C-alpha cells in the first residue's frame, strides 16, 4: 500500500474522516455534561441516574475498545471504523428519542459499543496510512482538532439546550456520521495486520467489562443498595479485574498483549493517561453543573465559559506535537498536567456569584494551556512506544485507560465528596462537594505530571518487542 502524505488531497481527506469520527465520539463525551441538569429535570432523574447517563457510555466504551482495536487490525481498520460510526449514529438516534432515564442509559451503553469500534480505528488509520515522516504532524493535527470537539462540547450543548432541546445533542450525530462515512470510504485506504490472530479474546472482553461494571456499580449505587452489598459487588469487580490480567497472560491471542507493558515508556504513558483523564473528566462533569446549579448560568453561558479551551486547542495543539518531536515528550507531558492542576485550583473559587473574567476565565485559560501542551505528545508517545503492527491495539489500550479513568472518577468522586440524590439541584450542597472534588482533581493531575517526569523519555530510546 502506498502511504499518504500530509498536504495532499487524500491526506486531507483521510485526516478529515479520522477527525470527524473521533470528534463525534469525543464531542458526545463532553456535550452530555452540560445537558445533565436539563435531562434530570425532563426525565425526573436522580444524581445516580445522571452518573449512569455519563458512565454507561464510558463503561461499554472502555470495556470493548481493546476488542475494537484488535478487530480493526484483523478485519480492516477502515471497515471497523465505518461500522462503529454507523452503530454510533443509530444509538444516538435512540438516545434522542428516550422517554425515561433507563431508556437513555441503555442507549448510551449502545453508543459506547459504536465508540469502541470507531475510536481506536481513527488513530490506527492515521498511524498506518500516513508516511512515517508525516505521522507526528498528522497525529498533532488529529489531537488538536479532535480535542477541539471535546472542548467545544459544552458550548454546542448549551446552545442546543437553550434554543432547541437536549435531545438534539444526540440527534446531531446522525448527519455528522453520514459525512464521516463518505469521507472514510472515499479517501482512506484499507489497512490491516496480516499477522493478526484469527481468534479473539472474548473471555478477556467479558472479564474486563465485569471488572469495570462491578466497581462502577458499587461506587454509584452504594447509597441505594447499602454499604454491605456495594462492597460485595465492588470486590467481585476487583476479582474480575485480577482474572482479566491472568487471562491476558495465558491467552494465545490476548486482547491486551501484556508484552507491550514491557516498555517503560508505554506503561508510564498509560499510567499518566489514567490519572490525567480521570481528573479531566471529573473537572468537566463538576464545573458545568456548578456553573448552572450554583452560579446561576444558563446552559449556553456555561458552555461559553469554557471557550478558551476550544481556541487554544485549535491554535496550538499541532505546534505542541511539533515541539514534542523536537525536545522529547518528557517536558510537555510533565509540565502540561502541572499547569492543568494550577488551573483547576484557580476554579475552586467559582461560587454563587462569580465574576467570569476574574473567577472563571483565568482558571479555564490556565487549564487549557496545560491541556494543549500535553494531549498531542501523550498520544504520539503511546503509539511510538509500541510496534507498528500493534497500532490498533496500542491505540485501544490508551483509549480504554483514558475512558476507565474518567469512568471511575465520575463514579467515585460524587460519593467521596458527599453528593447524593438530587444534590445537583441544591446549590449549597453541590457547592461544598464541588470544592472538594476540584482539589482532588488537582492532586490527580499533579501525580500525572510527576509520573511523566520520573518515567517518560524519548520514544526512540525505548526498545519494544513484537512478541
């Protein structure tokens, strides 16, 4: 297969397809947060229902994304990417028509299945389709543009809620999916791994899903089912997680080849990913609700409050990728989370009567600087630490780690800071929990930066195995 160059028509088209697909999934991951309050009111949902509306998607995504990467390597990355986009669009349509919290949660679980197929496929397409000398730049552009979709989510969601309905945050995915499929079929050549296994680690996929589901259910439902049953369910999830690791070690065709973690760089980058994305997901979850419940912002105003993230990611993510290529990933991957932590601490002061320019804008802007600095280097480093033939699996592992971090943070932090029931509608109760949650997020970000500083080195200094 002739590889594609950046700047050509096919290169731009291939990048467009990858960005549209991933952006659709990433947009959905953040746009929902700004709509949670309206969904709760419209569907008469509890705080635990709102957590599941967010975490149902993350649960199936994190559980199956490794399998999605393996399937893409075996049957074709473009093919599985297109299947995932179509499935995501169908599930989005069901989400937009849901009439109860339970229906919406079920549809979100289905959305996660589609996301598990398309998300690793998009990055694996870039890694396998573009020329070696263009990959860093392509990944930087992908990170920046896909990151913009994440950052713009609250703005888009706020506008749709204020001027249409929360249902449109899901229905808008249908036309986006059509554009994505057309671009992929027209511009992206098919790639696969001819040496990939013909059998798949179904047992590993089931054990991984049970591990995440058990721990998540125990954290979110601890109040409703009681402490004893919650501990039992959580312990069952931990046991399933241990069995998952054993299965991956013994399986002749593991969904997650443990040999990849023989690379110190790969292991450290994924640990940093877990810590940082746990914090990023929780910051987004708490901030947009805080602005609406405590500060009195409308949905659109809450979305606009995070606009600096969109602008900085759009303008500078590709340059951050270039910088990392020149100086190595250690500094941006260490400094980025530290800056994000500083921005998070600055946002602790957002209360019932904030000045946007004095209380919200500075923290959001500092947070955005750190985010812009770390995203592209992190993505490129994870892929560079794995052999090319494992592009889909490496991408899947990193995405699974990121989503699992967000999933567990959103499940655990409300419980840890004392938020339950309808507290998302009670300003005083939510404000106290918000302050504690943001401090916890700053600690997670600082730990992520520390991990990078201690363990991350230039990718070319690391020898990875094809075993």
